[in-house]
């Protein structure tokens, strides 16, 4: 009885293993870089919120509004 793999079996196993590793690495990169992207978006949102709060305070504290008048 012969033991071992034929060339076709070895190529098939390598192709399957390569495909599985490709998808696993894709999920790993998404998990790593996805977290960084979420943190960056949260930081930008906090900055936007701070600016909007300052604008709201300035508008609320203003005594009058200068605008255009109709003639």
C-alpha cells in the first residue's frame, strides 16, 4: 500500500488552505483597522459637538441679531 499525497491532492489542499487563510486574514485586518476607524470617527464627532456647543452658547448669549433688512 502506497502512502502520501498525489500532486493533485497536494495542490488541492494548498488551494483550500490558502483560501481559508485569505478570508481569516481579511477578517483580522478589518477587526484591527476597523477599531482605529471607529475611534477616529468618534474623535471627530466629539470635536464637532464641541464646536456646535460653542456656537449655540454664542447665539444664546447674544443680545441682538443683525441681519438684512427688507427695503
